[in-house]
C-alpha cells in the first residue's frame, strides 16, 4: 500500500519525532546536546542540526550554534501530545488487538502523527471501556480472535453484529 501522505505531513511527522526524542532526553536535564539526539535517533549530526533549525524557526526549541537544544513551552506541549497519542495507540494495539510490542511500537510511531484528536479520544475511551470490564473484555477479545483467525463468530456473539 502506497503512502498518500504529503511531503509537508512527512516533514511534520519527522519534526514531531525529533521533539519526542528531545523531550525524552530532557529528563532530568532540559539541555539536550545535538550528539545525544543523533545517537538516540541513529541519524547523522548534520541532519539533526538541520531539523533543530527548523524546530527553532517554528518556535519549538531554543538553540545556539554548538549549544544545547532546549524545548520551549510550545515544544514541550507538542512533544507531550505526541507522546500521549503514541501511548494510546500502543496500548490499543497491544492490549486490545494483541499486536506484538515491536510491531505495535512501529505502528504507533507512524500513526501518532496522523490520527485526529477525535478518533484518538474514541480509541482511548474504547480501551478504557474494555479494560474496566475484564469479564466482557475477555469475551469480546476471545470472539474477536476467533473472527480474525477463522472469519466466523461464536454463537454467543450472534445477534450483536447483525447476524
């Protein structure tokens, strides 16, 4: 399946990934070195420097040549939002869909940049709903697994899905 994301959307996703890493590395010291970002992301320092310049232009970080990168309030807020979107998607993939953690991590990293706030809120509520009721969760997930693997529904699910 081909990606239909525009170059602007891809750049936004990339910059959000940088913010997420800077946010992670800024605990406990808010002054993050370009080298640390480079090592964490496995990206060459000139590429990191270029991205940091774009983040600075957009008001997400403060940075002087050869100095540390520091998140602005605006940058920290966006980084926290991206992290939260990632966590909700990861939890949905692992705890509800039972996707393995490595795949769930990769998928959450991709989708966290594109899922709408409204959709994310509904996913979050769905996860909370199923987790808060272990008995129903077990029934729903058992039947979902059967449906995924066999394409059929258990008798106890008949009538709930238009059967």
